[in-house]
């Protein structure tokens, strides 16, 4: 199939950071948790977040703190943090307006339930249901978006509370190979990657650069998903491959 370059700015695996601002896109939102109607995520991400929290037994311990944000809300958070905590702190923990993953509807800050929760840096410890959620997250398509040791690549300090939905195969490949999202395109450029499933089936994931106005993508047989990377190409996921 042929796909236009403009589509590189759309999809679940877009990379959003200071070097690659988000292009405006429509997203269907719903509450991340039915107890917190004002904290929104893209529908599929919200459903899988709830399923992961249920699987780790965390419904009473884990609460959503911040999900989708408009550009205006991100600007307000940036301005308030600059006034309250200064530039050094703000640049470590708050993305520039237009460069925030929260504006995609695919990012969620989670916290351990408490009477008072820090909005910018909520507590999400390596124990209890929070640790159990972190162990299961990739199976439900979520990654720890800003891992320790990758600050020079992400441009953001380690945030153990900030999770990003990118889809199960991408999340598992990133977790298993100790990557951050910024490293993922180059990882896939090296060669196609495979994930083994039950019953002898696999998922194949590969990268297709798009240097021109459109590109021809040769899709394998079976069900496929294509996501732009918001930089220069596409992540292609193919289910139904035989190992």
C-alpha cells in the first residue's frame, strides 16, 4: 500500500519531545478511571490502563493524576511551575507546551492513593500494587516513558509515575531491550523484530522510512497496524506471522 508522508504525525507510537513537537490531531477521549471523570485518555489506552490496574490488584492503591491536556492547560502548568519551582526544576519535569506527551491523550501520570498527591511528581513507589503495575505494564502496551539513565535522550528527568501507551508489541520490545522511545526507530531500522506468541504465532515489527511525499509499504499477510513516528517514517506491526 502507498501511504502519504503526512501520516507520520499520526498513530499510537508517535515520539513527542522538544525536538519533535506534536502535530495537532483529533483523539477520542474517555475517563481513565470512572471515579475521576475529568482525567481523560484515548479510549483504547484508557481501557487497557483499567485492565492492567485490575490485573495487578491496584484499584484501591493506584489513582490517575493527570491524563490528556490541552495546549492551554500545558502552558498553564509550565507557567505555574516556572513561577513556583524555577526554570531548572520545570525543564526537568514539565514538557514545553506543544511538546508534551499529555497532549496526545496517550500518556498518564499515576500515583499511590493518598489524601494529598503532588501533581507534578506523584509518588509511585517500587512496592505493592505500584510495582506490580510496572511489571505488567508492557503486556498492556504501556512503557515507563522517562526511564533512569536515558535523560540525555528524552530531555526529561526520570519519572517513575509517567506511563505512555504505545501498543503491546512496541512496549514489550522497548522493555526487553532496555530502550527509551527515542531509541526505538534506530533499533527497528537495524532489522525487523519478532515477538513470539502462544500457539506458534508471532508478531513482526519493522520500520519504514518515508523520505519522499509518499512511500510504498509491503504489508505481510494478516492483520497489520501502521503508526507514524512523528519524525521521518512508520512503525509497522503485523500479526498472524508463523514462527
